[in-house]
């Protein structure tokens, strides 16, 4: 991803990685797609801060997910929204053609 | 109460709770050791530690309620609060610390609810210490998956067609819900309105108190 922050409404997918450590991207959102609700600000990476390592700054975003995307048929209401804060290095921008 | 269980109940009818007789954990020992060193080296004092504990315990949802009441009375303030929650809180003298505050507004068809699935992030400077249930595994895991069921267990009945927005406080933001102003409160003062704003209404697990017509 370039240095330009993603814009509100951009379609994104959360990386489906399962690394050990102090990870702030909740497992239930990994591999799921949503849209950028807003770019907040750059913050130092807690995955490095937690171990007293030199920490890089990453843009922190709020990402919005539909309940149906997260829970499929088990969702109480498909159009309810779940919003969470996700650091840029966990986010993949989706091509328009992916964003069905 | 069942006859064969009476040995396990106190005279007041509550079950006895086992004494907390387990050994100190590594981190508990570490905390005591560091605290005693800081005292021995006169870096802090027992009075300072007690004062800090008192200050933490003294924080209450009153600050958050004042913030919401101001937002109900002053549309310009509400706009600033929604745009930059930290700066708007500081206008009222409430510093939210290094975290940033995001205020989310309940409307006629949107209901917001806050959870921290990873731990127990909570806007303590506005709401005081979090309730025990906020930190429970049940609340943290269920709220993102079945928020409507959780809300119904809190006694919150929402109109048909309400959209739910769950905010998972996963990183550096803290959240406060601005509940919808109850009907029939047009003539109330800001301080009267603040009394209607409950802690749970600012987490999203409740609604403000209503006034009888």
C-alpha cells in the first residue's frame, strides 16, 4: 500500500494472518471485507510497543463490516454494522472488481 | 431454599465465597516489589498512592452525563463533539488522556453499542471504572455477534427497523454513545438533563431515563 491514506468508503479486506503476540486485529475480522469508515491518525504499532521494540507508525483506520459478512446466515440482521479500529499493515485495499 | 444446601449459605441466604488463598502470581509479586522499592527510595509515598487510588475510584459517569447534556442543549457543541471528541471533552475540562475520544450518536433509526472484544478499553475519565460485566467474556464475545439479544437482556427494546452499530474498541480510541434526548424534556435545564443520562446509556446497553408527562 502507498503512503496515501485510504479514503472513507474504500473497500478493504483484513489480512488473514494468525501471528502470535500482542495483536490488535481481532481474529473474527481477519479475512473479512468491509469499508473504511474513517482514517484516524498514525499510531505506533502496538505489536512492537508491547515488547519494548522500536515501533513504526501505521495509520489507524476505523473499518465498517456488515453483520452478514462476519456471521453469514447466523447474523441477527444482515445490515447491522460492526466497526473496529485496524492498523494499516493489517489492511489490503480491494480492487473494484473484488468488491462485489 | 433446598434443605441439603443450607450448610453452604450464610445467615443472610447468600452462598459463602471461598477465601482467596492462592499464591501471588508473578506479576502480583512484581507489583509489590516495585511499589516497595519506590517507597524505600522515597520516589513516592503511601499517601500519594492512596490519593491516586481515591482519584481513580472517584471518577464517575457524571462527567460523561455532563458531556451528553451539553450536546443535547448546544447543537454546535454536539457537532464539535462528533468531529473531535477529545477536543470537545477538553472544553468541559475533561481530559481523556493520550487516547482519542470518538462520540457516536443514536438517532431515530440507529442505535450504537460499545464493546472491547480484546480486553476492556473504556473511557474511564468520562464514565469512571467499567462495570464487571463489561470485562466479561460473555459480553465481549456476544456483543459483536448477537447485539440484539444482548440488548434485549439489558431490557432495551428498540423500534422495528432500528439499525445496530457495534463499535469494537480495539486500539487507541475510546468511545461514548450520545443517546437520543428523551421526549418531553424541552424545558429542562442542562443540569436536570444530565441526571437522565445513565452510564449504560453512554455504553449503549441502556437508554436515558424518561420523564413522565
